[in-house]
C-alpha cells in the first residue's frame, strides 16, 4: 500500500489573497496555526475595506465584460467540467493543503473531500443549461414570461471545518448561474481555496471573476457583507454570526442571504432496531466525525429504555478506540480540534454540565499525540435535565448527550430544540413511526436508519429556525443565485 504521509515542510503555502488570477501578498497580520502540532505555519495578510472593494469591483467588471453571464450556458459548463478534472489531477496537492491547517486527516481529504469537491463542481455544471424561465398563462393578446438572470457578484463566507467543500457549495453554483464571486475563507484555513481558485483560472474561468480575500470576520467579512455591489450572500457558521451577517446585508442592500448555521441535532433510537451494534456504529460516527466539528453532528441521543443500556455500553467501548496522530500521517483517523481555544470551550461545557448534574459515561479529555497537537477524546454524558448546557448548547466537539424515553411522544418532545432545527436521525424498523417522525420533527433534514449525507448532490441541505435559511446543494442552491424578471408584452 502506498504511504500517503507527508511532511508539512514539503508544502508551499499560497499565503495571500487571490485577485485577478494572481496571488497578492501583503503584511502578514494573522498567524495561521496548525491544529496538528500547535505551531504557527504561516502569516496571512488581512483584507481591509479597500481591498475588498477592489476584489468586488473587479469581479463585477469581469462578469460584465467577459461574456461569462451571456455566453452559451454549455460553454460555462465546459469550463466548470475542466475545473473538476483539474481538481482530480491535482488531488494530492489540494489534499495536503487542506490537511495542513484544518481538522481533516490526509486519508480523509484524499478519499472523501477532494473527490466530493470535484463531483460537486460537475453537478452544478450540469445545471448551466437546464434551468430557464416560463411562459405565463395570460390573455391571448399578451405574452407573459419569467426569465432568470444572475445577480452580478455574490459574496461567500466559508467555515474552517471543511474548507474546500464548504467554499465550493457557495462559489460553484454562483459561477454556474453566471455570477462572479468573492470568497472569504476562514482565517484559520486559508490556503487550499487559493489553489482551487488558481485551478479555476487554469480551466478557463475569466481571471478576476472568482476572487479570494483573506481576513477575519469583523474586518474582511464585515466589508464583504456590506459592499453595495454584492447582490447575494452565502454564509456557513454560528447562529450568532449568521444574525450579524443578515443584519449587515439588510443595512447595505437589502440583499438575499443563504445561511447554514448551528445545530444540536437529535438521534432517536427506538426499541425495535434490528442490531444494537450496527446502530452504535452509526451513532458513534455521527457524533465523532471530524471530532464532532460538523454542523449536523448528531450530538443528542434519545434512546428507548429497552435498549438504552446495551447501546450506551457499545458506545462507551467505541470511545476508547481513537488515537491521536498528526493529520499528515497516513495512519491518522482521528481529527484534531481546530484550536486550543475551541478545545478549552468544549471542556468547559462538559465541566459545567457535570456541575449541573450530568453523569460522565465516557470522559472527554485532552489526548497527547506527542507533537503538540490539539486533540480531545470522545465523551458521553447522561443528562436528566433539558436545561443542561450539554443538551442545549452546540458544543462542536466529540461529546454525546444521552436521554432515555419510554413513549414515542416523549421522544418527539425531547427531540425539539428551542433554537436549532438543522438535522435529525431516526433509527427504527417501524415505518409508521418513521412517517410520524418525519412529520413531527422540526428539522431541515431527517435521516432514517442512517446519519449523514450521501454523495447525492441533488438533495439540498439547510435548517429551520436558528439553524438558518435557504439551502446549499440541490437545484435550490443553483436557483438561489438567480433573480427572477417578469416580462409582459402586448402582442399587437
């Protein structure tokens, strides 16, 4: 078997903005720290209001003058498909850039992130010529039509947990719809998207149509949200920040926003499951994938009393398995926590929950990987009070909270959350119960006898309530980047 391990010292980091098809460097105001070893690996320039203005105006100019929005839609599709092919060809380099400062082990970026990225680009490429307007039903002396047009320039703010994939969910449908796009990645994971933008230009995307500006949310993100030429915004992150993004968009527009925000997703396990061990595998993956640093993490287990003991014992056994290794080791299978600050926050929520009466069934604690990386072991808390911090707050770490129920209606009641409604999982062999759960659970996505997305890009994702508005993926994500124009013509 080929060893996919690498040394961070081997990787050249594109530390800068990407404007007009080239890397733009500057004063390195921000320290980028690798969670794999806790070391500063590069400095990053921060885009202020003036540079953000330059990036947006450049994208608007190129969108207007290049013919990108007015060319034959199949021509746009060809460029996007070439882009996807280049992603495949450069998968090792992209995977290393993704791994070096993110929470994604190299085995996972190679096997999942990069292939998923390439296929996502191909998916939206196919929408280029498959969405049009309609002829309306009018009186015979009139011709009514609706037509779709791009906004011009869209703004995108991507998170740190899946840097390439999350960025592509925002930028690619915008480009496929004929827009330009300006992306602000997380300042903690800034490098891989620059390489992605370089490959887009190499594929034939007009230089300057897709620009990347680096910086923090309060400086760069704020300037992007408030720019008057940004026609539409897409953001993934915390609910609190999403509210600020929406407010800034309204004050400087208004403009439409797509927000994928926080979650505190329940997993309901009923007594008729055919295999406790199979469900335990499913539950464990759902709250420990990427060390729990996933918006749809299934962090609340609501389990029927008849199987609660067996299931929790099976989960406790699995909590002893993860081993902390540098993510650039080909043998690494457990993700680091993105920062020491985030690790401290996770452990404080656990400690506060225990002080509030939660019982620790498996201890979430720091793990030593031998080289200064930030790792936490998976933890399980038995919770008796729905006011417990671990039951209410989005921990964004590998911590599962458990409640036991006796009756179906009780399970559905426990599943509801006063703020979040992103996703939910239902594990049962009773199809009548499945249908009741689908209708009852207030969540943007309900998974049945599985937990997590597949590679079916046609299924949109997005939440209810404090978990956001709008959808990523699917036809809905493409159409969100188009505005509708009504036309009424007198036939005579």
